[in-house]
């Protein structure tokens, strides 16, 4: 079975990034994959100092172990000042090639304004640098304040279809590239 881990780079309580990540996870689960979302708001992670050991932060090892055991990732970020959130970047920096190489990854971003792909391009560079695979499908949600119902459902049918294609691509490519059913 395909195992996917979702990481959302927003700490905001009513985060649209977390809502989008949950929608993506639900679509991936509907295709038979197992998905675990590591909620960074609930983990105690330090700023990365470039070292390998963080003994006073057991959640670093939990993060590493969970990602290591996965076949793929969903990385979701708000776009802050034209780029990836510091929260998600720091989380990725706490890991290395050991955890991230060969992971099949889907990326999505959430913006308050108009859609662009700066954060998505940054995530592609980061994942490629650690020898991961990013699927071609990606999602950027502009004006996120109007994209979801109060219950967290997508309001736009075309956006919903993009989530379906994103999920299908992530599961199909993970099966192919990681050799799992």
C-alpha cells in the first residue's frame, strides 16, 4: 500500500493551508493510499542549526522516522513574501537525504492574493536537491479566503477536479517510482 505523509507549513489556527492539505489527503486516501498528516502546529521542532542530532527535541526523530517510512509526501505551504513559509522550510531542513531521497512529492500553495507559482517552484527545487521526485501536477489556491466552505469543502468545481488529478498523479507515480501497490 502507498504510504503518504502530509506536511503543512502554516501554524495559523484557522489555516487554509491545513484545510487544503486535508482535502488533498482525503482525495489520496480515496484512491487506496494510507495518509498521515504530521501537524507541525503540534510538534515541538527547533530551528535547524545544521547538526544531525537534536536530543532535546524528540519530535525531530518522530518527523524523520515518519517521513522515512513513507513512499511519498504532500507539501503544502502558504506563500509568504513570494516564497515557501519558514515553518515548512525549517521542517525540511531538519531532515536530510536519508529521509527525503526518492520520495514522490506533490506540492500545493495557498495565497491570500492572486495565484502564482513562486512557492511551488521553490518546493520543486528543494525536493530535487534532496533527490526526490515532484509530480507535474501542482495546486496553487489564490484568494484562499473564498475557496472553501465553512466545513472545509472546495467551492470551485474546476479546483476540485485539479485536486482529483493531483491525487491520482501522486498515487500513480508513487506506485511506479517506488514499486509499491
